C-alpha cells in the first residue's frame, strides 16, 4: 500500500494547483501526507488487528485534524455517531488499497472493499469505486495483464476505460466523486509504463491530484512491483513513526 501513500504525498502539492502536464517536481517543500494516507493507514490497522473500522477510522483521523478531510467526512468525524452518510465521494477508493493487497480471493476482496466503504461511503457509487480499485490491485497482484484488468473492471462496474488521457485531460476538472475520478485514475495506470509514470499521468489530469495519484499508485505498485527507492525514501520520511510501523507490519504479514 506504500504505492498509494507515496502517490498521495506526491499529489499533495498539486491538489489545488492543477497540472496538465507530466513535467513537474515529484517532491517539493509543500509535499505531505494527507487524509488519503491517514485513512489508508486506518484501513490497514483494521485488517491487521481485526478491530471495527468505523471507530478506528475516527480514532486515527482525529490524531491528524488538519489532514484535509472533505466536508461531509469531517462532520462525521466530529459527530457522536458511527452511522454512514451515503457518500459517493472518492474517499472510499482512496483508502481501500490495503484490502487489495491483503486478501487472497476475488470474493474476499470485493466483500472487504464493500465493508470498508460502507462505514461512511455506503452509496452504490461509493461502494463501486472502492471495489473497482481494490479489484484492480488484486488482479495486478495476481499477475493479470492490463487487457484483462481493463476488461474485468469495465464488465463488473460499467466504467468506460477505453477513453484516453489525451481526450480526458483538456476538459477535466477537480472532481471528488467516485464516478468522476476513479475511472480516470485507473486509465492513468493503464496508460503508464512504470510506477513513476503512473503517478505523473494521474497528477497530469489536473483534478483531485493527491487522491487520484493515491488510487492509481496502489494499482501501479501491485502491477510493476518496483517503486524507485528515492520515491520510497522521500515519501516514508514524511510519515509519522506510527505510520511507518504500520507499513512495516503490513508488509511483514502480507508481503506488500
């Protein structure tokens, strides 16, 4: 899941500074982890401990009150309820990468992705975004080629993955919905030639850069298996010690 987190860190500089090019600095003085990484760590902790995600998500996120949470999520975070709020935002997809890496069957991945989304993003589109992202990671992890991954995601979730970034990019804008950002993130992966290229393509859409790089980055890690050491070192250096410990424990247990 470090591929997702590194994508978040790289994209953080450009979330509100739209890029329509792949030529940009990967790490800047403004690079940081955001809510994408915090929520991803919470999901990983839930998998590692077997604890319920909803209270663990609140507990983890409240440690980082300025991580950049969306408005509805922030209201839920500071409320007294654990009930979901029917969101179809891309928060369900941004945090789901540990599910794609941890479980051993397609059925488990889809069920656990839904469970992780339902905590807050229980709208059908919110669930779909999480499941599509997790399944793409699982398929890539299992060695599926890009033709197979595209076919499976399109047939199961009715996402149009035959568009090109060249066609999408000119009119694309900041969109935090699953249906408006997850397919585009997957296309960035499908068009990429390496992990770094994938992150650059996701950011170059000029949209929700940190989240789309997070979503695409998790798939790219599973597919390419190789993340440049300088990216790993710079991204992990910006995390807290507790986050790094969770990453280490997750890798020791699941190999990713």
